[in-house]
C-alpha cells in the first residue's frame, strides 16, 4: 500500500483544518483507492509519527509527504527533515518520500495569483 500524507502546521482552531481536510477529500474523489491522511506538526493530532504508526500497522510500504507550507521556513527546512529521518529509522520497511513545500510549486503560485486577480476581475 502507498499513502499520501498531507503535512501542515496545525492549529487549535477546528475551522483551520477545513482546507486541509478538503484537499484530502479531493484526492479521494480523484483517486478513490488512494490512501490519504492528514498530519500536523503541532497543536493538534494526529502527528506525522502517529500517522506513520497507523500506516505501518496497515502494511503500508511507501509514504509520500506533501508539506502544505507556502513559505520554506524553519518547519520545512529543519523540523520536517528531522521527522522524516526519525521515521526512516523507526520504520525501515517503509519508503518515505517528501515533496517540496507547495509554495515552491509554480502551479500553486500561478493559481494563487489567478485567484487574487479574479477578485478584481483582472486577467
């Protein structure tokens, strides 16, 4: 089994989680058989380690992490690589891969620009 983990900062505010869960739901709409989970760095469960444990017990062999950060700050540069190293050590039978933060993807940058411009009916 291969899984996608959407990794975000986290918040105590339950409304904050809506967009993250919407992305997971959209992935399932596009690819119903795809395993997808949400994990958070802090302030709210589940953590990346908790999600990896769950996926491990389900026989997952590959986890692809998509960091949902617009900027490449300390969390993306330092915290996440440290967590991934810990996961690789703890779960040697699982291959962990990680995308760049979504804010580094030109498609995301273009889409945010389009959304911003559309508010003013500018194209």
